[in-house]
């Protein structure tokens, strides 16, 4: 399993953009597609909102990758 820590420098990041910023998705569009297909979980629950606001302390999972979001 790939563990990624994302350093959050603002109040939130949109889910589709987080996938792109972490290098998992080639584009925000690809991130939106994956979210729409139900492939992404936030805090253990499938998240279908492409622009869900991801905040400090949340855990995002897709495939064998986990992203822990931490405020800096």
C-alpha cells in the first residue's frame, strides 16, 4: 500500500484536485471520473461528490493508495 501525506496549506482541497496534486490522477478530469465511478473513499466511505471539500485529518483511499491530509 502506498502511503502519501498531503500538506494542506489552506482550509480545504477539492477531492478531484487532491488526486491530481498527489500524482495519482493525470488531470482533475481523471480524478472526477474516478470519483464518479465510486473508486474513491473518504474516511472509509465511498465519496461520489467530485468537489467534496477535504480537510485536515481526513483519509482518502483509492486502489492501493492512501492519502492522509495534514494542515501545515
